[in-house]
């Protein structure tokens, strides 16, 4: 029997162990998509206790606690932090087979030097150990990032954001890690939302212009893209129900937009037409600027209405949506390609059944503009586990060029989440090492090194064009 989460955790063959320990493990981390708060980096926050850093905004953990019958008082309520931690520890011991079990213990090992087991009985000892460590200067936000060998972070930022904290970080010569904004214009596109018109006013104020038409909306967005670009932005991100393609004339899009500004709600067909026009405009701008376009889709959000009213969005009530017509996504990419306006694109679906559809579509639009120009993104959210990663990478290997894959992203709100890259790399090395051991790929040390280093780090450096050296 193997020891629990030892140095060869998830590595079952000699080749997998060699690939990980000699090649993948020493590589730095490039976090090209996350949801951490740049203000906390700028202010170099120190957390008072482990509950703040672990449970403060982690809806993955909240879902598990609810599944264990824990009252909301101990999850998002006003219970003392020590009691919240106890409820989490008691939940975690039942999470056999769940990635949270592995992530939590990797974080305890890497940041706190704790190699035991967290459960209800050990919670008090772990609480004391972690809280004592968190008081040390080495556990400030910036030092957590440094400990994780992170070279660059892309946050997720609204077009109306003033990027104040990015400005502070760019001017701070005492912090060597690049922190760049990433463009997330969902609020400018989602005209069905009740607060849409007030958001458009906010965007107009940020762009220092009135927005009274779709043409002016596009002009305002271009001004804000220029502003983001001045702070090093090289990536956009879109949260979509699905990648739609319902084209309409510019004249009719203007009518739909005017109707919404007048306070009328669009019907479903009008909404899809507007979003198609919005995404087409955005993609063309990304192509001009050399930005990568990330498309996250396949999520049905905020399904528990009563809890949404109580807690708001991003609180653990989302699920997989299995409606995602791949033909429309192909048509959208094709329309851009015809105009010579298809940017570098990364496609993520929350539905694992979409892996093969994505893998086949991306092959239709590859060209010499960039190596692996159209990417399937890493296994996302509910797929961010051992089986999901194995499935996504196996599908990509079957249908595309796995060696050009840009690899893992954190997609997290926690500064302790960087061991997820280690988790991914262990699974990557186990997968490829197994193929080598089974005689399905040659034991070619030079090529294997190139592949593992590429997927771990170098491919993303090249793909986004960041000012970083390959390793």
C-alpha cells in the first residue's frame, strides 16, 4: 500500500515519477486566469486565520459543507471562524475521492508543513498550527505567491474598472511578479440583466463619453481596451451560457440596443442577436490587438433562487448546462475566420461531454498565425479533478496536438490554490508516463522534456506573448 499523498502521489510508474520530479516539479507557475483580488496583492494582506484564507469565498468548500448538512450559519453566516473551520474539517474527512481532499492536504503540506490528516479530531491542532504560521511575514499574500514560484498573474477585471491596484503594482519595484489585468466584459453584453442600463452609464463614465447607441458602446469599449492594454492586458474572458451565432444587421442591432436603453426587456431572439454582434465585435478587436479570447460556457448559474436572493451570485449554486450547440460555435469561429478576424481562442466547456466536439472544432481553424492558435482549455470547474483532467487531455491528444496545450490555470479566489498546478502536473506526468511505459510513445528524453515543460509553462509564455523567459 502506498503512503497517503507522499512524494510520489498520483505517480504509479517510474517514467511518471521521473517526468514529474525532474521536469515538471521545478517549473514555475504562470497563472493566466484567476479571480484573486489585486488589491490584496498591492496591500500585501496577511490573513488572521486559516478560515479567512480557506473558507472566505470558496464556494467549492461551501457546496461540500451543505452536502454534509451543515447549517448556513457555519458556511456564509456569522459563526465564529473557529467553528466554521471545525465544520469544514468534519466535512473534509468524508470527501473521499473528491479533489478538495487532495487540494486541501497539498496546501497544508506546501504552505504549513503539515503532513498529517485534517479531520474533526485533528482540527484544533491544525487550526493552531496554521494560525501561528499565518502570523509570519513569510505568509503574506506576496510571499505566498513567491513561495509558489509564480511569475505572472492575470486577474479578472471589468471594463469600467479604474485598474488602481494594477497601477500600484506596476509601479512597485519591490514586487517582481507581474500582475496584469484581463478583460471581462460580461456586464456590457448581458442586456437581459435588470441593472444593465445603470451599468452602461457606469461604463460611459469610465470611457468619458455618453453611450446612446451600439456604435457608441463599441467606441467606449475600444477606449477601455486601450486603457487595459496600457497596463499589459493580453487576454479577455467571457462567461457564456453557450457560444451562440445568430447574426443580424447592424441597423437591427441598433434598434435592439435602443429598445433596451429605453427600459424595455429584449426577447430571447433579440438577446441572442445582440450577444452575437457583441462577441463578433469583441473578437475582431482582440485579433487586432493580439489578445487571446477565452470562452467559458456550459454553466447554468444561480439555480437555488431563494439562496441567490439571500447570498447573491458565485455562492455555490451553479451546475452543468448540457445545451451547447457546437454548430453555432463553429459558425461563430468561421464567420470571424472569413473576415480574417479570428483571434487566438481558448475554449472551455463545463460539460465534459463537449470535449470531443471542442477537439474537432479547434482543428478546423488552426493556422500559422500562432502555434496551437485555437486551444481547448484545461478541465474547468466541476471537471477540475483527476478523471476530468485525464479525460480532457486524452481527448485533446486523440483529436489534436497535446504537446501544444497551454496547460493549467488556477481559476481561483484563494492565494493558497497554487498547488493545483502541482496536482495537474502530477496527472499530466502520470498520463504521459503511462503511455511511454505501455510502449505507446517512445522514451525519448529530449522530446518528453520539451512536451512536459511546454504544457507546464513554456507554451503559455509563447501563446500569450508575455514578457517572460521560457524555462
